């Protein structure tokens, strides 16, 4: 508004000068007949030049104010855009922080549940009041599970180890049992129930040394425990094995059977082992 007023005022000055000049010339021409005589108003060339220069100065100031106003408006528009961008960045950061916090809380909850289940099963085994341990040195029997693809059975001192590749049982880097793996565990469980109805059986989880960053588990140790627990649940649920006959152990990458230097070696070390002990548990 200030720029517009100055511009209008500067533009009006030449008109006023011309008006006064015209008025002076009219009076110098003489008054109407019978009218009173008035003094003529004349402007010297110096005065006219001074008025013209002053008018030009006013116009220049008005133009400068108008340019300043345009620059200020441009700076204000840029500032508004920057403020909007900052607000969007703050909103995005807050959203990422909420998502990260939620994921961390979910992982902590899963880990706590897994540890609680493991502790409960261990306590249940320790407190079996009717457990009776006695020696049994004739563990190696005819197992039909030796015919299952990928399954290996071997004598290890006074225990029998049934080794199953984890890649056959689980989706990569998870404790989620693959579609169809339940049938494999059901066959293994049925064979163990038939041949070792009273032996203590440990479910041992093993991983390799290259746990992916996309894994749902916090580390390899937790993943091995989670996988062993999933096999425990499947053997009890699908194969009908008694819960007090089984216990869970997670070794992580600490007990490889071959070197982890190759992909084939890492695949071999990712395994579940069902360890059959000579000790027995009474029903």
C-alpha cells in the first residue's frame, strides 16, 4: 500500500506543476473584462527544473520501494516453502521413530515369550516327580526315518543323533516351519515313539555363522532356541509325543560339524538334532 501511494503521489506531481503553470499563464493573459486585476504567477526555468528533478526523484524512490517490496514477497514465499519442507521432514522422522519403537517392542515381547516358554519347559522336566532314570545301552534300533531325504542318523557315544537340515524345516532365517515340513516331523515323531517310547530326547537347534540382518531373531542363539521350540511344538502337537519326554536346547553357531568357509558347509551346520539319551522317563 505504501509503494502504491508513493507511486500515485509521484505520478501526480507533474500534473500539479502543469496545472499551476497553466493557471499562471491564464492569469498573465489578463482578467476578464470588468473583473478585478490579479497578480500573475510565473515559474522561472530554474524552479521548473527543480520541480522536474524532484518529481523524478520521487518516481525513482517509488520504483525502488516497489522492487524492495517484490524482493521481500519472494523471500517470504521461499521461507514458507522451507518451513513446509521442515514440517514434512519432522513428520516423517516422527513416523519412523514410532515404527522403530513398535518393532523393538514387538521383538522384545517375542524374546521374552520365547525365554519364558524355554524356562517353563526346563522347569517342567526338572520337577517331574515320577521320573525314573535307568541305564539303557541298546539305543540303536531299526529306524525308518533313515529313508527320509536329508535325514542322517548316527551313534555318538551312548546317544543317538537324528540330524535334520534346518533348510528342509524352516523358512530362511526364521522359526516358521515350511509348508509340508509338518509331515516330515510327524513321520520322525512316530518313528521315535515306536522305537524309543521312554527315552529322554533333546531337541537341539544349530545355526551357521552368517545370520542375515533380515532375520526376525535378535541373534543366532535366539534363532536356534526358537527353531528348537517350534520343533518341540510340532512333535507334541502333530506326532503326539509326550511333552515330558522332550527338552529344548539352542546352541546357535557354537557347534559346527563342518567348516563354515563355504555355502555348503554353512547349509550343513544349519540343522536340528534330535538326541536320544539312554535315560528313561516313566509315564
